[in-house]
C-alpha cells in the first residue's frame, strides 16, 4: 500500500495516523508492504504531474506489495 503525504502532513505524522488503524505498522513498512512517500516524490516527479506515469507507478507499487506478501481483500477489485 502506498500512502502519499501532503504538506503539512509529513511522513512521521502519516505513520502515526496509520498506526491507529493498522497494528504493527512497522512490520508492514519493513517488509515493503506499506510505503509512505512525500507528495513531491510521487505526484510531481520531475516537476510535472503526469497521470499516466502516476497510474503506472501505482500498478508497479501494488504488484511489488503483492510480491512482498501483502494480502488484499478480493472485494476491492469487484
């Protein structure tokens, strides 16, 4: 799972908020099943917003999370 942060919400604040809903979040972060990135490193890579690049990046991150063992409920895709 990818989590993008927006200013003034920073990575540590995002992690703290997620900890309330996801017990043992550090385990998922270490395994690469959850990743927290600043908005500027994801949505405006290279200085421009490119929706195709972002969509392809989401698919890539999702596939990597699956390889790292994250389990996704099937109903998400229905």
